[in-house]
């Protein structure tokens, strides 16, 4: 079973419009074989964005089952 990262990025700035404050993205370009690999990648992703002031990131890992029709 493959794991994927979903993340939200929000910028705290009173001059940014509400529509442009938060962005969500599902990252399907990279899959992880274990929950631990995904958690470590999520932490690295969040930390890389949160080095910027007033930027907040939430990440989590999930799985997606697909069935062939």
C-alpha cells in the first residue's frame, strides 16, 4: 500500500486576501512504502516552508486504494 502526502500552506498576512491565504495540495508525484517514510517526508516538507516568517503548514499522510474496472 502506498502512502501520499496532503498538505495545507497558510500565510498570515493582513494584506493578503482570504482567497489567497491558504493553498492545499495532494502530492501524488511521490509515494512512500511505509507510514514512517511518509511522516519523515511530511516533517521535512513542513519545516522547509516554515523557515519563512508567517507561513504555517499542516501535513498528513494517507493511503489511496484503487480498483481496476
